[in-house]
């Protein structure tokens, strides 16, 4: 019942896992940055003037 997974499939799985992780980080970072901007944190740090 055990099936061997080829190296190409393993590479594709790891690549897709990294891409999903990057997408999740981006989707979390966008509202977080908007919230921090609304709270005025970027202005107090001197960023984006």
C-alpha cells in the first residue's frame, strides 16, 4: 500500500508549502499594517513621512 513519492513531487510540495506560508504572512501583515497606521505608530517612529 505504500507509494514512493518522486523527487519532483517532493520538490513541488515543498515549494507550494513555502508559497502558502508566504501568502498567509502577507494576508496577516496587510491588516496589521493598516491598524498600526491608524494608531499612528508609523508616524511616531518617523517612518513614511
